[in-house]
């Protein structure tokens, strides 16, 4: 059984490992994330994001979801933005991602958000199939931009 909880400061090192694994998944180098940047983003008085961790019965971390609040969404409401959904390879196809998505939706509701939003890479057919299997249709009304 999978349990999803909000990460705390004691989880910084496993989050750092997961960030390296995410980078490798997207073709980069598996370099752990900077723990001080993680601490600053997640565990300060005004955190930029929250991380939800999925664990097995033995406490091993199977995956994570990283979320941030966005405002405004509809009118003056807020939305929850899912920046990253990642499940370690050995835990895939075991409903871990579904459990994380359920926890993300619950977190959005508890935070008073009207919706959850995210992007998916068009060259990631597994992710696209997963979201389709959840019954979530692609939103065609936005174009993604990135400036560096």
C-alpha cells in the first residue's frame, strides 16, 4: 500500500536524489539537487512549493509530486500547479502516480484552489496515456513559453 504525505525538512536528501533522477529521466545528468536550494524553496516562512512523497509500507520513497499555488485562476481564485510528477522506475505501474494525483487534488481542495493545472511533454507518451487514463483531456487553449 502506498502512503502519500507532505515532505518535511527531514526529507531534503531524498528530494535531492529524486531531482537527480528526474533530470536523468529527461536526458540530463543524474546530479542530486542542491539541498540548500531545496530547503529555501520548501522549508522557509514563505515556501515556493510543497512536495508530496509516496512511500511504501517500509517507508521507501517511491515517487513525488511538486506543487505550487498560482493566482489568479478564475477571477480571484487560486489554482494548484503540478510542476513535477515522478515515480521511480521500480514503482511504476503500481498505482503510485494515481495515488499522488489523488493527493494533489486533495491538497488543491484543502488549499481552496479551484483547479489543478500542469503541462506534459508531447514526447512523453507514458505520461500522456496516464493522464488520458485518468479521464483528463488535454487543454488546447494555451501555448507554452520559456524565457531564460
